[in-house]
């Protein structure tokens, strides 16, 4: 009778899907943490860019290289921050797209698991009814 147990096979399939869901949730958590880091960098660099816009051309600008401050031209500093903002914005967009993709996949798997569980319940009820019918 154990070899002819469709409920056991269905339960294993559900377990596989639940593991996939857990994996996607872990990936999503990691992507969201990365996104928070990138958003912090974006905010910081936007503030630097605004500060550099307020600086007049006669002011000295320094950049930190390791533990040392090195004199830097204002135009070079503005270019560097602008390029950094482009990179960070592209990374933010990539992470947001990845997050949405993972959310969609997670939702699809959750729906699939719910449907599989409902089918398992129906099969269980049908099997119980069949056993009851045979016993009567």
C-alpha cells in the first residue's frame, strides 16, 4: 500500500517547492541589503555633489587616498563624483530590477505551493472517503 501512495509523492513535490521559495527569500533578503547599502552611497555622493556645486573655483579641494589627503582640482572632483553617481545609479536600478524579479518568482512559487497543498488536501479527502466506502 505504501508504494501506491500519491499523497507522499505530492508532499515531496510541495517540499521541493517550499525549499525553492526559501532560497528565493534568502536571495531577496541579500539583494535588499545590497540595495540599502547602494542607496546610502547614493545619498552620500549626492550630498558631496551638492557641496562641490557650492564651492567656488578658487577653493582648494582635497581627496582622501588611504590615510593621506591629496590636493585635487575642483573639476576633477566634480567629474569623479558625477561618474560615481552614474555607476551607483546603474547599480541601484539593477538591484531594484533583481528585487522585483525575485518577488515575482517568490509569489509564483507561493501560489503554486498553495495550489499543490489544496490538491493534496482534496486527494486526502478522496482517499479517506474511498477507505470509508470500502469499510462500509
